């Protein structure tokens, strides 16, 4: 099912547009830094102060764009999660009695609370980041090609290595996210049952039994979450190491080009700045892809609840 309805679609378009503009503007900071350093090396005092004033104004514009993008994203998340919970609730309440009582109330409670939270964190937030990260990557790539095709080629080689990670880990993380959702629903069901049976537990001195039962489902849910998080940690660590290696190689190659007189010191600074910017969006995209894939079964379960006929 679609998680965006009506004005949420317009807010999504606005948030993505602001993200694209903000990302492209951020990439061009490297060009301004290049100009500032080259002017300083030449000893052009008037040109240096003029560029400093331009940089100060540019930073203010970036701050305004960043705030607007963040605010639109928060508004979008509020609207989508509110509407998704309402749709799931309506779908559950429209179920025929026989179908409704096939699952306990804790399962439905887990769907509107826990599963919607998983969709927000593992699908909506990464989706919002995707457009701005793609725009940042493309803008950075264009500037890199302009400044140094050699450095760009080196970064693209490391980029190919980064692209292998989601293919290796995506399916495994999807399975672990599904298990986590099931364990979380079971935990909610047992907690709901124990709280509902408070009087019986107290009257029959069944506190130790209730504690053991709660501890068991609590550990199962925590372990399932840890297994999913551990796989995410492996993905993030490997991607971070590849990104670090690419930055080191770029610095060494750019320094060699400066010694040969092929580029200026300002261009060296711009290349170092852009190499970090180049890997960051790709790193974030590749970290988020397994999360989005892992959230698909949860969204499918919510769709089954929400799409019931009267």
C-alpha cells in the first residue's frame, strides 16, 4: 500500500525539493573554499576579504535552507505516521468478528505502535534522505570531474566496492527485521496479558511466574533486535572503512598533483572536501537500503490490517 496520501504527497515533494537545493548548494562550498585559499596564497588581500563576505552570506543561506528542509521533514513524518495509524486502526475495526478474534488485541496494539514506528525509522526517514543524498552525490561528481578526472576515477572505483554491500546483506537483514517484528508483537501480547491479570497474579502469589514469563519474552525481543542491529553494524563498519580508505588515497594523489604543479593548493583543499562529500551520500544511501528492504514485510503486515472491507 502507499504510505502517502493527499497533502502528505505535496509535503513529500516540497521536502525533497528543499533537500535537493540544499545539497547542491552545500557541494559548491568546496569551490568557494578553493577560491579563498588560492586568493590567500597569491596575497590578494582585497579579494580575500571579499570572498570572506561572500562565504558568510552563503553560510546564512545554507542555514535557512537546512532549517526549512528539516521542518518540512518533521511535518511530513507527523502526517504520515498519524494517517498510517488511523488507517490501520480503521482496517482492524472493520474486520469481521471471526477474523478479528483470530489474533489477540496485543497484536493489533503492536501493529499501530511498534510496527508504525519501524516504518517511520526504517523507511520514511531513509526515503527523505534519499533525494538529497542523490543530489549531493551528482553535484559533487560534476565538480570533481571538473577539478580532476584522475581523482574522480579513483573515487568511482571505491564507489563500486560500496555498491556490493546492500546486495550481500539486504536479504539477511530483511529476515532479521521480520523476526524482530514477530518477537516484539509477542512481547507486547504477553505484557498486555500480565498487566491485565494483575489481580489474579496478586491474589494467587504468581509474581515469580509472571516475572519469569516477562523476562523470557523480554530477552527474546531484545535478542532479535540485537541480531538485526548487529548486521546493520557490520554493514556500517565495512562501508566506513572503504570510505576512509578512499579519502586517504585521494589526499595522497592530490598532494602528488600539487607537487607536479598540475593543480593549485586551493584545488587540493577542494578535492579533499569533495572526496568526503562524495563518499558520505553513498555511504548513507547504502546504509539505508537494507533498512528499507527490512521494513517491507512490516509494511505488508500493516497493509493486511488496513485494507479490510467494511
